C-alpha cells in the first residue's frame, strides 16, 4: 500500500474534482450532517456525529426505475452516472458498501453506479455516540479492502494518504505527493488504537451477538420484544446494509414502468400474500428474523462478516427502544434470567 | 449480470377451469428465451402497469415458446390478468427456483398430495412421471373446498386411467370422501395397500405440515418428503427479500424443499398459524 503526506485535503479534492463529481459530508446547524453534491470542494470538518443517512443510496437507490414498456418491448433502464467520488466516508459505512458490493454483485443497477464511484475513506479518531464498529470489525480505522484511498488526520494537522486500490492509484496520478515514512504508518496504528480505547465498554454487545449467532434465544423473548416494535422501518431505512426492496408498476405519459423502492422486512405486510396468508404476521417473528439475519452464522459464511457494521443508527432512530444496544442488553438480561440455576 | 427485465410474451388464449380459475396459454416472442425447465420451477408474470407475481408452468415452453399456466384470480395481478384480451403482450421472467427431485423418484412408491390450487405445481410433475414411467407406483390425493372449486377435472379424469386418484371435498355430500386430505389419509392409505416411499406436497402450509408429521409418525423418513411452498415474491432472484424462510429464500432455494430442511427453517420462524412439528 503506497503512502503519501498531504498538507490539506483541498489539494486532493481539487485534483479529484477535475475528473469526478464530488460528494461530501456537509454539517448542518443542528449538529447533524448529510451527504451533498458540491459545486466546488469545501474544507473538511472533523466528524462530530455520524451522518444520519449512510451513503447506501448512492448505489442502491432509494427509488429507481427497473424497466419501461412501450406496448411491444421491455427496455431495461440501467442508470449511466458520471464518475463521482464520495469524499470522507467513515469506516463503518465503507464496510457496509463492501458488504452490499457482495450482495448486489449481479445487480446491474447497483453495479452501474458502483463502478463509477471512487471511495475516499476517513479514519475515525474519536468514537461516535452510538457506534461500536470495533466490536464488529468495521473500524474505526478504514479497512484497506473497503476504500480506494484512505485519509488519516495526523496530530499536527497534516494528512497521511494511503492508496488501497488500483482505482485509487490512478486517481492520484499527476498529484506528485511526497512519500510518507514508516513512522507515519506506526502513528496511524497508534491513533486508531487510542480511538478504540476511548469507546465505552459494553460487554452486552459481544455477548448478545454470540447468543444471536448461536440462535439460542427462545420465541418468548422475541414476542416480548415485538411489543415495542412499531414496524416503522426507521432502522431498516437507516441501516447501511439493509437491502430489502419492493416493486411498483405505474403508468405515465411515456409508457408503463416498474420501479423498486426500499422496503422493510419489519413491515407487517412485507410477506403477506394475495391470499392474505402471512408467514410473519407478528412483530416478534419479524424482529427475530431481522436480528438473526444480521448476526447469523449463515451470514458470516456467505459474506465473511456480520451484516451489522456497528454504526448504531438503529439505536439512534428507534422510537420503540429496540435498536441494537437496547436489544443486545435485553438479550443478555433475558438469557441470564432464563439460565438454569 | 442478472436481468430484472421481462421478456415480451403473448397471451395467446385462455379457458375456464373452475371457479375463478383459468388455464392461460402464453407464447414467448423469442422461443429461445426459456430453453429448459424442471417440473416445479416457476416464472414471474408481469402485467405492465399493474405488477408481477410468481406462477408455475403446468406445461413448460415448447420449441415455439408456447406454455401453459393454471391461475386463480386472487389479488391485484391475477384480477388484471383475467381482464386481459387474447393477443395482449405481457412480460415473463424465468425459469426460477428448484423443482421436484425427479431423479430421486425413480423406482419409488410415490404419493402426491395437493390442496386447492396447490395442484398447479404438481401438474407438470405428474405428466412427467407418467411419461417417464420409472416409478414403482404413483397415486394422487387431491383436496378442495367443493365441486365448484375443485380444479383440473378433465386432467384428473385422464390421469385416473393411469394411476389411483382420490378426491376429497370439504363440502358435505359432494364426493365419496369428505373433509381435508389430512382427515382421510388413513382411508386412502388403506385403499392404496403398499405404504408410499416418497411423499410430495403442495397446498396450504398448515395442511402440508400436518400431512408430513402424520407420515413421519407412520415411519416415512423425513428425507423422503418434499413440499412446494408459496411466498410473496418481487424479484425471484434472491435480492428483494420478500420470500424468506428464516435464512433461506424461497425463490432460489425453494419453492421445493425437502421436509427436514424446511422443518429446520420453519423452527426458526414463529408464524403462529403454522404447526411446528416439535409442538405437535
């Protein structure tokens, strides 16, 4: 992995802007931030709070046409975006993109966008409020397999640039940055380690994940938890790895079309059939499947990791207090109560 | 890359079967679009501007791309289909899913149990088995609500010339056997003589569950039972998530499951409407 020194990120941003549409995280007055297309690159601000929406929508669009029909022929409507860069993605969200890259490996709509994207990751240096990325091997340092270029803010304010893909190497061509020395890499490891040590210790996360992974939790627990789930889809919408979708056909002046849109396996009607048979009628059954799907051994077998990247957005948004931290605490408490004396 | 775009398909003709049920004849405009199918596999039928749903082939596509499906009008898509005129261009994707284990069935004493429109995924299988004639014995137990709703009367009469056939209707006095297939199983097994070595099920999930458990109690191996399940589907290629059965997707791993696999998956669910074997 090649490494360079960089005084200010704007040098890199302006260089990339010659070839890519730049998207950055923009801070809002209320302390939140969101992803936005930039006319011209803006200075990078330290991350105060994880953006409430992950960059999932850049690849798996919240709503998109799949095909159109003109009365005789069906025409696939695969998008053709210009090259773009997501500048400053956190390690958890990058891990989620790598997960979805596998899930949507054969999906032409996802891949049409994905192949046009350059991912510039930022190492996190301080824990975010709900995050536990280190517990699920998704941060706070960016995994080189998940980004094209990694930026690491050094104590003096300069940046260490790590090139982690051929695409990243090509994107830096012509920038002529000075090489970083090996001490810079040691310094990065130390800062990431310091960040991990700052995370609040919550043993229930690892314990709960173990219980879910072994599928040892009985149905009574899920029925109890289901009472608190409002089936609102807040968690599945914000989850950077959730990928369920529905389809809808519609007619407009240009013909007949089918679009897909983000759906949620936590909706009561998600599996309801035309006959009204519904295999997952109860919220508890849906929660059980949601959480075991995230943390099952089958998911690890299929994707090489859990389906959760520890961003904590589900905890942040859930009005019923059954996000990941709350659920894991409840699992650990329930299992302790149920354990034979 | 996979494709989510349908292939243009002509609705050639249709004829009524039973109440709210019709046989539809379709023709793929490109006969090469679907080359080979297995009995029990399915296709997605798109009604442009309305929606799509999964259906089974009762007769698979021939060299001209012509195929048949037996469809009941139940929801938005099927109601719209029943309003289409012959000659209309619709869309088809497929074939999808895992079919019945034809090779494994050779040399076996096979009992097919179908409930209601669950007979549709068993039509192509039955025709194939009769044609191959490689089984030891073959019988069908079919259950429906009443004479009005029982399906495939003509086909079943034809099959009856070649194999034992039992029909049970829930409406009293409309058939020799009254009730559900589960109710009359012992009577049917008594008449069959030899106990089956392979059981194939398709119908309401609760009926299939009860039937499988009865057979296991009577000594049939779990691995000798197969069932075809129904699930809501949007993509049919394992992406949209709607057809999940615990860790499995019905569109790809199913709709045909071996009982022991299905049972393990079902035990992971808590559908209150289903009879989980361990609770029986």
